[in-house]
C-alpha cells in the first residue's frame, strides 16, 4: 500500500497584477492558515519519506511555514517543476512515476489538479478542496505506477479553520 498526502497551497495574493502566476505570494490569511495546518500535517505525516513541492512561490511558502511551525522537518524536500500543474492527468502521471521504494509522500500543489485526482483515485465525489486543505489517501497498490481510478481510500481531509478577519 502507498500513502499519498496532498497539501494545497494556502491562500495567495492577487494584489500585484504585474506578477506572473508562479510568483504570487501568500496573503495574510494564507500565512496564518499555513501555520494553522502545520499541526494537522505533523499529526498525519510523521512517516513521510519525501516531500515534493511545486516551484510556485505560494507552494514553497506554504511548506516552509508548515515545516518551520513543526520545528521537525519530515522527509527530504524536492521542488519539482512538473508539479506546477492544474491538470489531473499530468498530476496522475507524475504520481505514477514516483520511486517504488517510497511508500509515503507529501505533495504540495494546486487545484483543480488536486480535487480531480482525489475524485479519480477514490471514485468518490468531492465538493471542494480549498486553499490550505490537506488530504490523506491510501492507495491499494504495491507500486506507484499502478495508481488508477478507484484504487484509493480518502482517510482524512481537513481545511484551515475559518476565522473572522
């Protein structure tokens, strides 16, 4: 069995329209939510062997804040250009290419790819996977390249707490 944790980047800023999408930073709420989600990530991801992250600034900032809040980084971190995707097929193919020696990975990335991959792998409806959300999927496969529709169970999903600003 393989364990796939997905962490969607926290809320990003659209204030500076001159920035390319990949360079958008977290906004105030996103910074707060990333720290709040560190507890969740720490609770569930203690066996993570490797963290893979989109190179987007909002993803890098999210995982940095999570890891800093944990004060106990778990797993090696790799920025992977292929994770700057919004397409489920691209993400699924990326998952299938993971090293079979890895049993437990955390991926930090984007919607709608994450929502669509969760729906595809679990065969279950998913209403929404908001910014900063976290999901734990258990894939009933021996190797990542066996990932396919309906092969996974969604064991846990959590979003940042709603706060009044």
